[in-house]
C-alpha cells in the first residue's frame, strides 16, 4: 500500500489512515520512504495501528439549495 506525506503526518493512500505523525521533516520523509519501500504492512494497515483518521464531511440534503 503506498503512503504519502501530508503536512506533518504520513497517510496511507488507499484508506486515508494516518499511520505516523512528527514535527521533523527529515523524520517524516525518512519513515514514508521506508514504508513505500516495503517497511509497512502487506496490504491495508489495521485501523487499530493508526494514529488518526482523515475525514471529509458532505453537506446534508437539508443544506443543499435548489434552483
């Protein structure tokens, strides 16, 4: 599963699970590189192993306006 750096965290691309956080750029890029080269799970990372979830919200049908 590929990983990407977003701000100060590493996110698993397929699930948007945050697997690592740090305030050091060198630390984040090094860990992300290791994960992308096979240092992570073979498949999806279990959610209990993750630091955080990235969520998006959608407007409810009551909030949508019609023309």
